[in-house]
C-alpha cells in the first residue's frame, strides 16, 4: 500500500514529507520530498518491554484471547511490539501466564508479542515493592528452562536482584542460553552489580536503594555504567527533575517503559493486584498504604512527557530504538526500508 505526502520522522530525527510504500506493515520503499511544515508526523512504532496489562487485561490472569485484545489496543496506540510482564508468583502461575502469552502471540494480532518479562520471583524481599514476599525465592534455572519449552523462539527476560541467592550463576546461564537479564528490585552494592550478565536496570529509582553520597549501590551503578536503564516517565514514579538528570547522564541509554497495570485506559478505578486493593487517582495506582503498584501510563503519554525534559532524539531512542536494540528486534527502531511502521 502506498501512502502519499505524509509527514514522518526520518533517521536523522527530522520530520519530513514524502511517500511510504508498505507490504504487510513493513516499509518496502520511501520517497522523501521535503521538510514537514510542522514538527509533527508519524513516529516509529513504540516498543514496551515492561507492561503488566492494560484496558482491563491483567497478564497474570488473562486468557490468550484477552491478551490478543490487549495487543490490538496497544497497536492502536502506536505500540509495535511489547513484552507482557509477570509478577512474583509460584512457578505454576508464571508458567500458565507464559502459555497464554505464547498462544496470544501466535494469533499475530495487533502489537507483536516479542516475548515475556518475568519480574520476580528472584528479587529482594526488602525492595519487593507491592509484590508478595511469600513468592520471592532463590534464583533457579529450572524456571528458565520451563519457560524456554513454552515460549519457543519468543524472548525471555528476567528482572533479578544481584544479591539474590544464586544470582550470578543464574544470570550467566540465562544469557548464555539466549535470555535477557535486567537488574532491579534490589539494594545491592555497585560491586555486586558488576560482572553479572545483564543488559539493563529495571525501572530506575524505583524498587531499588536510593542515592547516598557515601554508598556505591545499585543506583550509582545504574547511573554510571553503560547498561540501559528503564524509565517510567509519568512524573509520579520519577519526578521531572530526576528524569532530567537521568537524561543528562544516560540520554542514549534510556528505555521508556509503562509498567502499566490492567487499569491503564480504565480511568480512576479500584482493582486487585498482587493480592492487594489498588486505587487509581491523581498520584497514580497505589495500595491503601500509599505504595505505588505500577502505572496507568501509556507509551504515548510517556513519550510526550519525555519530550518535555529532553529532545526528540532522546525520546525516540528511549521509546523505539533502545528497547529494539536491547532485544535484537531488527524490524523496529526507526522509519526506513525493512522496518515496521504503523500508519
């Protein structure tokens, strides 16, 4: 299909006018004509690698048909690919969720399911956030092996606390066998973070020890090393000023995520998550004690927030290029021949 005289963002982060020809959602030809009249137009598809649900769908309990529905709704919001994300639960519950994710992926509907993100159960009890402590256990490669049988060619990503029992051997095994590791929900020292086979940090500033000028901890490591850092840019999980500091320190290594819950797109509702009653209000999704429990952020809103404190290049790299690069999703990242686009 040929789309004529449309505005889109080119590889140089400039909005231009031109024609785009696609086949099955993949660009087969581009004819760039002129600069766009205004700095607006079609963006590359977003890639959300950390999302628990949305539009009434909870990944932990959803059937495949419901996850496929979520995929369609995300696609309507310019999400090209995503990683449904679990929470700390027993192995059987995690594996059941994975099976439904795999089945939903096979439908090919809406946003592409790139794989699954297992956030817990291999995390710190102290920095567990809203998750249930009874399901936090030592790292065990058996869970990864079971997931590989279920997921097939789909990608598997774990959030792991470096101080968790067996963490080093687990991270090494996972990455050597095609999986991905993100460090988070942790109070580890910077030394504990080094040498692990990891590619990123999970939702920086959240679920981790805070910054102290005499302590080199996981946050110091995340701010100073070369790994990617997830950011929930709703200005609730991370203040605008702290997000701006992150952009100055690691602008090329930020990955925008939503960490969205089933309440995304549902308004100010009350619902259950991790066996707790969660209420959505002006200060986000919180339990009765005021603890944050994920977000109701969309990638579009997160992208627009990031633009308020950075430039278009930083925002596009965070929402599109960096998550695709982390996972090796070659059809995503920017608008060009051979890439996917949502028109």
